[in-house]
C-alpha cells in the first residue's frame, strides 16, 4: 500500500507527511487489529 502512495504522489516534496491506517477485522476473535504509520516521503514508508 505504501509503495502505491509513493508511486501515485511522486510529485510531492520529501517533507510531505503521509499517514496510513489499516484495520483488520477479526472474524474469530472478539477484537479487531489496528495499525498506523506516519512518515515523510523522504523517509520512504515502504
């Protein structure tokens, strides 16, 4: 997903901040899993 962001918005400067959220909805457990990553384009969020 992060690689697609880098490819789609390649015109952004290196100091542009990108935040990616992901939710995994669990069918077996009674909770969901969440993840978040924030970085600048220069930090290569791959």
